[in-house]
C-alpha cells in the first residue's frame, strides 16, 4: 500500500529518464498513483518515448503553456485518461540563453518575458487547466531553486524563480478554499538536461556537497522525488504556500 494509492497525478516536464520529473512520476506510480504526462513542441515525441520507460507506460497529452488553446485540450485529455485530478507536478522552466551567463544586463524584456511566462506564470496556467478536475481537493507541487541570493550565471532564471515562489503563495491563498494546496520543493543541483543549459553549473557541483551538512550527490534525485511525492499525498494536509528545501541543508549555511 502506497501513500498515493488511488491518486491521479499529472506530471509535467518529463523529457528524458534523467529528468527530475521522471523520478517523481516513477515514484508516484510505485506509491500507487495513476500518472499522466504532458509534453510540448518538439519535445513531445521524446516525452512519449520516455513515458514507455516508466514501470507502467503512461499516457501523454500535449500541453504547451504558451498556447492558450492547450489549457482546454489538456484538461480534456486529463479527463479522458484520468477522470479527475488529485495532484499536479510543475516542472516547467525555460529562459533564452541571453538570460543566463555572465551579463545580467544583456537580456531585453522580450527575452525576460519568455522566461517569466514559461517558468513562473505557467503555474497559474496549470491551475487554469486542472483545478476544474480537482473536485475533492488536491495538491500542486512545483520544482524550485532557492533564489534568496543572487547565483552566478543564473541571472533572469533566478528572477523567474522568485516570481514562481510568489505565484505559489498567491495560488495557495486563492485555492485554499477548495482544499487545494500549493507548495514548492527547492532542490539542490542535479545533473539533468536543464542543468546542462546553465553556464557555470560546474560551480554549483563543486561546492555543494562540501557545504551541505548532509552532503549532496548531483547524480541522485531520489530525495527530491520523495519530497514531491509526499507533498502530492495526503500526508501534508495543512501545509500550503511553503518552500521545502531538499538540498542537504546548503541553503542555511553561511560562507
């Protein structure tokens, strides 16, 4: 018997089996959930192939958060495959290359707007799509990266993550009356396709395990998946608007 027995969970952000979201989807299945994946654009076919690597191959629906029509079509797909929705994992993030790197001033608003819509506003877009299927309450969980400080090279993605945290708090306020929770998991650095797009990722990798009191393995996303699955379950019924750090304790350590 698992902590997600009978739950129906939508998981975004699965590209390869190295994706953080894949680990969440896999563990969610092993804890008893029925999982539906979403994919977008050129990555949709990759998501469909990766979905077959799960213990139980999952259905995939198209959901590009920048396409307004996909809100209704993704909801229809979820209704068809799941009937209802109990939880949603937000694992969506993107910023144009100019938003990352050594020059914070290089990005223009058109670039930043893309990062903000896909990486932060998309949490609200997921709520638009799936809250109507959460008649018995539910849980949104988003993957975050602590942004209480300015990180090397992270630049406008850090700004977008700050917006994601604020969006999560306001959604928690808005949806609490429907018994829907909204929380984020601020994960330490994990080697994924997304991480490879961050200039200077090696910098995080080199220092994290040394400074984190519990240590940190950039090749092991198990702890992140467990935190997400726990928050998707009924084991945190009174926790919302929270950011849970799963980073070995790095965020709390001084220089």
